[in-house]
């Protein structure tokens, strides 16, 4: 063998050795990259699983809430069964979510916070269900509207958003990492020799399988979101229909009650006339038996007969009973009228228009000027922002609050009422303050319930005004609260959107 041949052979051996080393390196790198790609895709699938679990958990919570509301409104057993089914499935789903997020300290903390909020919400729903079973539906509905319930729902929504945001961040990062790994693995595989073709093909199959699993998980997640939106829309429609049915029922019942009430009022009047005739005859018989002088000829038929002893006591008792009947009829008539007014107001379509609130309040104050003068009350009106809202609803809201402030002043103390406004983040905030009797803090929620009143009942009223005001405020997209203590006055705060678009909580969005 010539030196050239020997050098060529040596070069070939060197090249073969280098090729073998490169081939081994490529093979090892390919194997390592494939394994890394599988792990990266597994993390992507894990992220999708966590997001799906979060969505499923929130759907179950909303299903439990919807079933609770439906049960409170209808007392139907199927809604109770649906609530129990949802409530039973929530703890295992929550435990599974905590289990699959142990790899992320942030999600571990979020899971603990979410468990606290969900436990609190489930306790509230269970309490409302128990109350409904005990025929305490009014307190259950009031509890659902209370600040604590709203806080639990808001906490669940906020924590759920935080967890989804974290998973979206991880999904983006892990997807990018998986994609980079796939590209690198493909490049290394293509740069290798035919000897690793089989391994490369196998790696590609694995990668495609992982990618397909990720796509299927994403599709399931999208389907979950679609189903969630459909479920929410369906529950909203059901609640809206139930609310309209309640309004129709209240209108029909209160309307039909008027007919027997009118009959009772008529027969009461006849009974009162009959009472005069009966006792007049009794007086005449008494005079005849006692040889008393007869009534003068010029005495009118309506003259009150002179009775003595047990007859006079019987007449007084008869008058007292008639008085009770007439006062009860009058109260019943006022309540029926109030219910009819509420149902009519609930069906009225609100119209958005630009309103000079300063001018509107000035007009209301002028209508109560005589009442304010009699009670030595001064009414101060601060700078008030203009609104785009429903004029009639605003007139009813402020008229009721100002009337209440004048009605419940402290005896012997000159009244002071102030009305102020400010704006914040697209909302107008109005404060109606007085130095009147005040309200015990334990009654702050009670005063907003229908036919419920607080404090000494020495003023006329049916306990409807504030409930009606809060309903109007909610329909205008706002909120209402009260701050008060006994003997220290009250401040009612109304928050309304500055530019109300005509959409309200009782209408479909």
C-alpha cells in the first residue's frame, strides 16, 4: 500500500470515526430532544387540563347558584335536585384542581383562596336552601342580594380569572418552548444520516401524537367555553321569564282582590247604617217600657239614640268593631294599590334622555316646601352632575328619599337635609343626608324589603317606598346603600351611570 493509500485509508478511518462520533452525537441529541419535546407537550396538555378543570368548576358553581335561585322562586323539586347534584360535584372538582396545580406555587395559593371563597358561597347557598325549605323565601332572596353574597361571587370570579391568566401565561410559554424543541429536533433529525431515519420517523410520530392531543384538548376547552356561555344565557332567560311571571301574578292577584274588597266596603257601609237603625229601635223600646218621653217630632232619623247601661256598651263595642274593619279595609286598599303601582312600574319601558339633575331636584324641593316650612327644615342642594337616564324614575327615586327625610325627623329638632353629588369613573354618586331619627344598623337591610319597616311605626306608610327605590336604581344600572345610626341621622347613597344606554338588569343584554 502506497503512502497515499495509507493516508487516504487513515483519512477514511478518521472520517468514519468522526462520522460515527457525529452520528452517535446526532442520535443521542435526537433522543434527548425527542424526550424533551414529549415533556414540553405534556406540560402544554397539563395546562389545558387545568384550564378545563377551572372552567368546569366555575360552571358547576353557576349551576348551583342558578338552581338555588330557581328553587327560591318556584320551590320545584327538580331545581333542588339540580342544586344538590352541582353542590355534591364541586368539592371533588376543587380537590382535583388543587391536585393538578401542585407544580405551581402561584396556583397553589390561588387554589387555597378559591376553596375558601367557594366554601363560603356554598354555605350561603345551603343556608338559602334551608331557609326556603322553612318557608323563609324573602330572607333567602334578600341574603342572595346582600353584600356578603356579592363579595363571595366576586371573589370566585376574580380568583378564577387570576388562575386562567396564570395558565394562559404558562400555556403561551410552554407552547413556545414545545415549538422550539420540535423545530430543533426536526433540524437535528434532518442533519443526521439515514441510519437514524427510523428513529427520526418514530420521533415525528410521537410529536404528531402529542400535537394532536394538544389540539384535541384545546378543542374541548373551546367547547367548554361555548357550553358555559350557552348555559349562562339559558339561566338568564329562565330568570327573566320567572321575574316577568311573578310580576304578572302579582298584578292579577292584586287586581282580583279589589273586587271582594269593594264588596266588603259596601257591606260595611250598609252594616253601619243598619247599626244606627237597630240601636235607634232599641232606644225606642227602652223609652216605651220605662214610660220615658218620646223623641221630639223634629228629631232627624240620623240622630244618635240615647242609650244606657249594657245597651250603650254594646253600641260602643259595635262602633269600635266597625272602626277596626274600616281601618283594615283602608290598609288593604292601600297595599293593593301599592302592589298594582309596583307591577305597572316594572312593566314600564325606561327611556334614556339628558337630564339636568339640579333642575329636577329643585322642582322636587319646591313641591315639599310647605312641609319643610312646617317642620322648620332647611334643604341644601349642592352641585349635582347631569345624567342621561330615565326622568320619571329619577323623580320617583329622589322624591321618595326626600319625603322620607322629612317624615322621619327628630321631634323638637330643626331638620337639616343636604343633597350632594360627585362623579367617579363614569358614575354619578348622590348623597341624601339628614339629621333625623336614624336607623339601627341591624335594620339597614330590612328597610329595603317589601312591606318591612324599621323603628317606631308612628308615621303612615306600607313599607314599599325604599324597596321600590332600590328596584328603580337597579334597573338604571346603579346601586344603593345606607349609612345610619339611631338618633344620628341617615345618608342614602345612590350610584348611577352618567351615560345610561337604556340597558338594565331586567332586560336581556
